[in-house]
C-alpha cells in the first residue's frame, strides 16, 4: 500500500477492538488488490463505535469529518441486550463489514460500481440501493463477512 492505514479506535461493549482492527485490515488489503487501488489522501483516524439502535431506522453509517477522521457507527446488538445467537451476530458483522467497505471507498477514493440499470431517482429507496457506492458495498458484504468475519462471529456468539 502506498500509504499506511490510519490508526483505528473502537468503542464497543465487547472487547473486540483487536478483531475489528484485524477485520478492517484484511478487508482493505483485499479491496486494494481486487480493485488495483491504494490509499489516497490524508486520513487522521478511523473510529468505530456501537450505538443503541432501538429508536433508529438505520443500521450503520460511515461519514468523513472535515479533519479527515472516518466515523463508523453501527447498531451494537450487545448494547441492546439482544440474544447473541448466530443469526443476530452474523447480521451485526455483516452491517460492520458493509460499513468497512464504505471506509475502503473513502480511503481509496473509489466511487463504487456504475451500472446501466434504470431506477426511479425520485424514490428514496431506489436512489439508495442503486447508488454506486451502495451497490458495491452490498455486493461485497457477504463475501467479506464469510471470508474475513469468522473470528469476530465466533467471538460474538459466546456472549
Ligand atoms: Zn451503505
């Protein structure tokens, strides 16, 4: 990689900082190889945190702050006292992986997939799911969750 991966901070109920950091590194390495790209620009830090999503409609969100910090927020099932069954844990890891793909997009300035598929731009749901960055993230999330998320899934199921 041309530039080093920014430092990663985590704030989750479970002690998963190392696993989340490793997952981010693995996904970024795969992403850069697959799309023959590299980290561009200056990024201060990547911050991952869980939130109690009981009142929200969104599962995860990745934003780029003015100072170059990339903020990732995901619904944390352990914060919401959900039963840690394999289904819940796999869903949570998939959401995290989806947001990590958005992190890769920010880090490499990749704009996602352009496809000539007609959709209704005035429809919020269609505009969201046909957004090039979302199409790429939804396409890769299950691959990366299966390929790199095993350690985090297994750890999460024990709680
Ligand atoms: Zn997304």
